C-alpha cells in the first residue's frame, strides 16, 4: 500500500490549486467582513457540528481550500441545548479488553475520526453515557488541535446556485451581506427545526425545545406527550417522579432499539416509563394519528362552573386544563374551538375512552426537521420521500438530488438509511463523511479511491482482518461495505464504499472494472427477526449462517457490476441485489469471526468458488512436490513458495498434517486401508482355477 | 450374495484364530529352511521400537495371508540367534528378505512393505515375476498382446501406487488365475491414455480384460472390456467370471425361470424375446448388445416358440436387476436399451456410490487444509513466546531502534500460516537467545493494527529487519527456521565486506576470513573494481546492502584488483565467485547497472550449476525456466550414486547441457523425492535414476532406460533421442487445474429452497422509496368510528413490520 504516491499527487494538485487561487481569492479571504465583500473557496462546509468538523478534518488533511461556516460562536451548538435533559445516549465505552484502535471505535460512538490517537472523546469524559456539555467541549478540542478553519458568527441566510465556468457552484450570503462563492457546498446543518404537526389547538402545546427541565415544575400534573421517540421518553423519564400521570401519544407503537437494532429507536436507557406503564402505575402509551386530534380547553357550562369555582382557583392556580379530542367531533361549521362542550369530547360518546381525563400540559416531542428555508429555489434539494419529508433527498453518494456539487452530510443525510442504519448519528456518519470525501477527491482532484493491492492468497486473511476490527462497516451496517475488485492473481481492496452507489462504482471511485468480477463485504443484521430475547435467537451452525439474527458479515459475489435496475429490484430487505454467490459468516457471540472451522474454512471455500481456484495453504514440502509434478501448482504455492516465501513448518506440524491424511507421507502416498486379507476367499471361490504354478521360477 | 456370506464367514474365522502363523526361526531352523527350497519371507530384527512393533503386527497378519500361497513368513530374533550376513550391518532392522531356499529373491525396505497389503502385494509380485508382465509403454503392451493372440486372454491392471490394497488384489488374482490368463501390470500414464482413459489425473487403479484368445486373425486388435468397479478381490473375481460367461445365453424358458451365472454374480440381466421367423436377426442384435454391455449386463435370448414362455406378446424385452423381480418392457432400438442400462439403471447404482463419496468428502467441519489442520491440532498448546518480545504501540518505536538488529514478525493469531510460522520463529529466537545485538520481536496485528498499518504490512506473516537509522528491510526468504536463522546470522556481518589487500581477498575467497559463516553458505561473491572511485562501486554497495543476510559479498576496490582477472577473459569491474575452499573461482564481468539489476545478477551467479534440489532452494532453480535433468539418488550414498553424479558433471563442464538444468535429489535428505518419482513414473525404480521433466513442450517425463549404464556418452545420446522424439515418455505431468477442492456450499440455493421468495429480485415497478411510511399510514388510519385506545396488546410492537 503506497501512501507516498497519493501524497505526492496530492501535493502536486495542491500546489496547482494554490497557484490558481492565489490571485483570484487573495482579496476575499483577508477582509471577509466588509459589506458586500465576496470570498471564494473551493469547499464550503455549512455548519460546525460533528459532521462539518469531520469533513473539515478530511479537507484539511488533503490540504484543500475550505472554510467551515458556523453561525454560533462555537462548534456543536445543537448540543448546548439538546438533549434537554443533558444526558447523551451515545455509548462511550472506554474499556473493551482490546487495544486495537480500530476495533475500539466500534464501541466509541462519540469520537470523530482523525489521525491523532489521543483525540478521542474518552479524553473529555469517562462516563458511559456522557453529559451533553462534554460534546461541544470535545468538538472545540477537535477544532483547536487539528487547526480546522472555522468561521464562527457567519449566519448564512440564503444559498443560491450559480454558474462557475460551466459548473454549478453556490453563493452563500451571511447576515452581514458577505457572500461566499463555493465550487462545492457541503451542507452539514443537521436537523434542528422542531417538527410540528398541524392540528387544532397545536398552539396550546409546548415544545420539547422550550419545556422546563426542572421536574418540580410538573408536580402533580397530568402530562400528555406527543411522540414516542427518545426525546418523548427522556422527557417522561425526567418527570416520572413528579407528574401525576404521563401519557404518550403518537401514530406508531414504541419501537425498541434493542429489538430493531436501530439506535434512533427507543433506547433502553430512556425506557423507564415502559415499566410504570406495564406495572400499571398511572402512565401509558396510546397510538393514533396526530392529524386527527385536537387539543381544546373545555367550555365550562354553568352548572359545572359554579360547582368547581372554589376548588379550581386553588388547585389549578388559574391554569385551564386541556382535553384531547378528535377533529371529527368538533363543530363542523365554524371550527370554533372556544365553544367546547361535553359533546365535543370523545368521553361523551365512549365512556371508557382512554384519554378522557384532562391534562395540565401537552408537550410535543416529535423530533426535528431539516431547515430548507435558507435555500433559494435554484439550490433547494427536494424533500426526502421517507422520514415524513423532514430530510433533503439525496443520491446514493450523498449529493443533493438536482443540486450538483452540493453534498449533504451528517444527520441531514440520514434519508439514505433512515430507520435502517446509523447514518443519522455521529458513530455512523463519521464514516459516510469519510466516504464522501473520497468521492470528492476522485471527482474534483482525480485521486482514485484508496485501494490496497493484495495477492489473492492474502485475500482471506485480509477479509478476516476487516471483519474482526473494521468499525466503518460495523457501524454503518448495510450501508457501507468493502469492495474487492478481482484482478486475476491479485485484487484491489476498497474500504467502506456506499453500497447503494455500487452501479456507479467506477466513476465514483476512479477504479476501472474488469470482467473478473467483484466481492462486496457487508455487515448485516439478520433479516428474519423473531423474538429478540427468545429461545433460538442465536445461530451457531455455520451452515445455517444465513439465519443469523445478530450483526454478521455477508459476502456478495458478482460477475459483473449490478446495474441501477438490479439495485432497484433487489430482494425485499436486502442491501444489495441477488448475487451470483453469497456467503454468510455465522454470527458470533463475541463478534470474533476467527475460528478455523466455523469461520475461516467456510469463507475460504466461498472464495474458492468465486475464484474457481484452490486456496488451501501448503507447506513448502508439499509445494516442492506439487511444483515438480504439476504444471501449475496451487495458488498458495505459486504466490508463496515459488516466490521463495514458502511456509516450511516443522516436523511436529508435519506429523499432525500426516496424521490427518492431508500431507503426503513419502513412503506411503495414501494411508493404507484397513482392508484385511481376503485371500482365503480366493482359495475357495476360485478353487477351479487354483494356480499350479511352482516356485522354481 | 453367497460370496458375501462366504467372505463374512471367512472373516469371522480368521478373526477367531488366535494362533499366529508367523514363525520364529532359530539359527538351526533357519538353516533347515534354507535347504527345503521353499519360499519364505524373513525379517531379521534385534529389538522392538514403536515402528517395528507396528511392522510386526502387519507381518503377523501377512503370515496368515501368505500361507495360502505356500509362502512362510518368518521372523528371526538376532539378539538370540545371530545369523551371519543378515543379523549384522546397518540394514538389519530396516530390511526384510524374500528367500527361495537359500537364494534371496529380493530384499525390501520395511518402508516399502509397510503393511499387510504392501507385504502381500510385493511378495507376490516378486514371486510372480515371470508370470506377470510389467509394461511401461503402449508399445510394450502391444508386444504382449501379439504374443497372446489366439492363445490366451490378457488381464491388464493399472496400479498407480504399489503396495496398496488394489495392488494386492491384482496380485492375488494373478496368483489364482495366472495360468489361465496373461497378467500385465502397468503404472504408466501413457498406457492409460492408450486404453482410452481421458481423466489422467485420478490416481485410481483400473483393470481391463483383453479378449485376445478369440481373435480370428493375428492382425486384429484384441477387443477390450474395462472393469468399471473398484479394484478389489471380489470385483476382479466377478469380472473374470463374467468375461468367461457366454456373450448371449439362449433359453426356452420364461425370464423368471432362466438361471444364468450373472444372477449369482449380482449383475443385471437383459432378456430379449425372439420369434422363429426373425431368429437370425434377433441373434445378431443380441450379440451386438452383448458386446456393448459386456461385463455389466448379462444377455439372454428367449425363444418365444417354446410353450414354456408365457410372457405377453406386447413386450419384446425384460430385465432383471440383482435381487429384484423381472421387469418387462418394449424395446424399440438396440441403442435405446444400451442407453437405458448405461444412463439409468447402472448409473443409479453409481450415483448412489458417488453421493456417498461426496458426503464423505465434504464432511464440512473437517479442515482440509494441511496448515490449518496441523495448527488446529495444537490448539490446546499455549504458545510460549518467552524468547520473543511482544511489541505494543507504546514499545514498538523504542524497541526497534535499540539493537543492531531487531527482527519483527507481524502476524495474526487466527491465521494458520502465521501460527505455523511462529513456531519456527520461536525456534530461531531460542537458538539466538543470548546473542548480542539481535532481538526477535513480534507484533500481533489483530491487536496492534495501527503499527501494522504504519509499517505498511499488507501480507501476513511478514518479517521486517530493523536497524537503527535505516529503513526496515523485508525478509524475503523461506518462512522456516533454517532460512531465517541463516539470514539473521548473515545479517550480522557487514555487506559488503570491504577488503583492502590481495591477501585478504585470498582469505575471503577461501572462506578463512569470516569463517564462522562457512557453515551457513560456502559461496563468496567478490566485486572487483580498479579503484574506489569507480562509478560501479556505489551501485555494488547498494546491491550488497539489499542482499544483506542473503549472500556473503566482498568488495575489493584497489589497484591490485587487476591481478585477480589477469589471464581471464574479462576486464574490470568483475565479479569473482567462489563456491568453497579449493573450488576454482568463476569470473563474470560486471556491467554498470542499477543496484536492483545487480542484485539479480549476483543471485544468478550464486546459483549452483549442478545443484542438489532441496525443498528450500527449488524456487530459485525453477525460475530459470529450463527443463530439468533430474537424477534421483538413494538414501545410501553408494558408489553408483557418486559415479552417476560424476557422469553428469562431465558433459556439464563442456557446456553440452546448457539448455537444461542438471540437478539431483537425494532421497535421504529430501524424502519427498520418492513421491515425485512415483508421480512421474508410477513406481520407484532402483536408484539412481535419471529423468527429464519440465520440458517447454509440456507434460512428458522421460526416463533414462534403466538397462543402459548411466554414462556421459549414453546420457547425451538419450537426450538426443528424446529431443528427436525417438524416446517414449515414461510418464506425464498432469496439467490439473487447482479448482475448489470441495463442492460449494450454496447459501442461495438453500434460501431458495427454505424461503422461496426471500432471495428473489423484486418484480419491476415496485416502488422502494418511502414505502414504509405509506404502509405505516395505512396501518394506523383510524376507522372513523374507532377511537384510539391504549395498545394493551403486547404483540403490537412485534407485529409492526420493521424495515
């Protein structure tokens, strides 16, 4: 693996870029604060959150002309507010029993990628679930130590597309009127606009972003929370000891992360309310459409008002209680919700309606959406088809659909793997950002996707190495996968390519394809989910590996690159189309896929099938024999022994191999059979023709 | 059937016999035995070790077997009765002898007669020496055929490996049927080809019956019938019986009544019905079919005009499989019936066997890789890495700069090749323990992946040599104890050694200087330059640096250098090569070239011109791409061997063998050579033996005729004959493709079977994007009348489809 060469090329390109931009942008970068000033950069990164800084690191490492624009005074400002109850639910596991840095990243969900081994989140916090304040602190350290170029206080109000010498570029304008001309725009603004649903009375609802976090404020209150995600449960959990009654209402039932393997679903760390619900301690979950409900204040009728007057003044301290009702029950004509009577409430019609009791507060915890508003029509990416349109729609290589040269990074890019993988989270998108950076390098600087050239005889051990340590495919399961381009006696190993972009592999990676086929290594959870904790949840028989439920490596072999159409029509639930041959490596309780019988040998046989060659290893002595007695000895001998790198072994090992009948014993080529004498038989059976031969030869 | 019972019965008999037939002779009984003139197989020994013990057990078993052939098996305990000639000398213990009377027919290495099958087959082979013809080439076989024509039939056995049960089966058959048929044994692949075998790579034993007795004209070839079943005593017997049986049996009985020998031999029978008016035609058809199905199916022609035949007229044929009832059918053509038998009825039986075989082979949880399996068998051993320093990210940089030489092994714990090599590595570390300036270390790349990436290690195992202030050097030699040990010791010296006087040059070339390396390699290569200012000196020094550890190089850049090439055909700069004390130097001119070119030049001149091939050095010689003139020498250094070596050296020095690589293999030091000979020729002839292989033209292996004396003149003549196509090849090197060794375990096929829709591509036009959301909405759209209710159903979360 030659690092020197790409580095050299990179330096060449860099010097060209510097020479080219020297005259043009000299005036801009110096005095950006002036009115109507214009600054131009090759890359503009919008937002100094984890994704923006991660991209900043890669751009800085490849010495590109870039700027990170951030409207706040420091990085990661989202985390100054959120999560409201200040506990991160991303795992910061410091002790893994291993010293493998790559492997340890599998269990470090907060760190960003860099070449500084010390620049890990564990330096800031030792907590398994750290305090949210630690994250911006970590990001600041990251910026400072790596010297990333971040411009704080630049609040971009509009983004327009513009033509730069025939290529679409973008002009960003900040609050001071400074415009930034960007050949490539990298949008890492995250999701921060609170998601709202329009229904009658939604103005009576408080938002997650603004609720008080002091539980005392909820003392003895009945609370209805709209939403069943982590923010809803987090809120519920914080007030569990004070509120009288907490109900959670949203369309879909709770999805537990430990059942779905999706870290965006409800994490066990937030799920105390499930306990109190199932143990009937006055809390509960209800399913229903948000668009169908209305939150109303009860129109008090005469009788009731008189009766309740004295008490209500004392107990509710002037606050009016809120009722949940259905739009269909409201007055069809005027929608006048100030005149609510009992008949407008569902409890009037169905006496045991679950949510018939009034609430003191209704809180909206429905998550966030992408801020589309800063994009001018010319530069606005479409809304994603999934995730309720909250995210921008992007291609498989994270470029905005219809917005060339604009890429979306970080949580905002989650539409690619929404509710499937970890692309919406730091531990996942740090890898997609790296992948996008490689695509940028190829597209704009003609630097091909880094590849390790391996002799075929080394392929198996390289795959095992990746399977046992690589963090990217492990976190971004089903989304990023390693690609192995077969080239006859050797292969090229490309790491962490976005799988959905496989049909464009050649263009995106700059690696030409041959007709020898390719292998794709993906980590996958099982597709037939059953009872997550029930019996039979784990598979240990390698021949049934395809029934593995837990994360396990899967290899796909294609003769030719799948087309877009193949990709679209891939089997339901599969990350890739049906291949020519498929291999599942059986899930492992310890996630160590290194055992000879269950892991290595089945993998070797799969590779043998794909490559149509014997990949067994042979001792030098066997290679000696095979080199002299066969015109083409096996691959292992050709790539090892005949290149003078034979594996000699020792008599102890040979003894084992001979006892197993695998290595030739030179006196007795084949182990003698256990056939005993049948000559007696001959004597009798063949009596008629018994030899009369004498022995005087 | 009855045969099987009989065998079972006999087995039970033999196993119940506890008295051994193995006799023990005293010197007196031995003398008596010598006078009887009977044949006996005698082993002389004086003590018992585990190997001998095993051999004795086999010997005892063979005593029972050989008794039936009138051969006694005898052991002599030399510690009790020292019998002259046999109880002395080195060969005691490792040899057994076949006597007829007092004459030794043949002596055997006990390695050759390693078990009862080997003993019986070799002994019978020797006894039947004149009865069983041994042929090598198709030509020889044709000679045997023409002698036998109109006289007797021939049984040809192809036995690729001697001493196995198949060989024994053939020999026993030869013993019994030897007077009736001419037996021929062969092992050559050419004979196989001649007999029409296509797949030459299989090492299966085969047998043919050549019907020579019945040929009408001597010019006709003998028709042959191959035996399709595996070679064992019962099958051979059955087969020979079938060959004796008439081609077509005529009968006037109903099929179920007809009794033919085939039914007793477990062979299917085909019945054809004949009408009186078409009798001649039917008979002819039956004959043709009989020929085509000979050995596999018996043929009966039933005359319908007989009142005993009651079969309905709508059938014109019937068949009967062993142990089944007669099945009737209507025959349309003769080809149809052949097809029926060959492709269906017989095939079925065969398929069953094959399936069994396959299951046996692909027992999926058995490791079939010799390295993996041998390492796996050591899995309960704790690896003792005491003498090797295990490096970590923290210690790596400091450690590799401390000593003169730090050798670092980069390995994976789960890689069998690495773990096999690490045993050798520890052996080297143990051997070098305490030596100053050398340290052996190891990096587990499964844990310290960062070090391995930083050091650009992409191949495992890798050994790098670190020296302070120098780039790491890749160890490119064999991954074995000896090679690595040698490399490290040689690396300790400087490269090149700078010599400053002619006296030093002399002492360097003769191996006196740096003599401690003498045992590592006797070869010395000296670069001669007229002055240190010569342009080539730096190149040479760089090349020497690259070759550090691999070669011993000297540099003499001095005005006296001229003296060393005086009178030789080359000018300075030059390379002077010494292959050991007293051996005349070789000299090569040294062109000015890049260090890497110099490296390959030096590596090339270092190569021996008549090397002894060993496991460790073969790749260097195969690289030359020349055909091999390969002399195999036996374990014992006999005068014959020495002579043979000298005879080849003779034309070598005169340059007559330049287009070849003359080389030799010593079977004592390189026992695998024996297997090579067996693969080449199918047997191991008496040594020394000269073969020619690896010819550019391909696959043939030529054997120097054993009857000709191994002399330079004859060898050259033979080479000449081979080149002119006048010699028959003695064997073939198969061009086997190394495909996957076991059938593929096809997950897709299993999925298709167990979950038919699971792995199938979707039909076109199905929308993928946003699917989950639509479905979700549909799912929970509340019915107008239905009010929301708590999901008290615990099934609910699981029912929801996740994507």
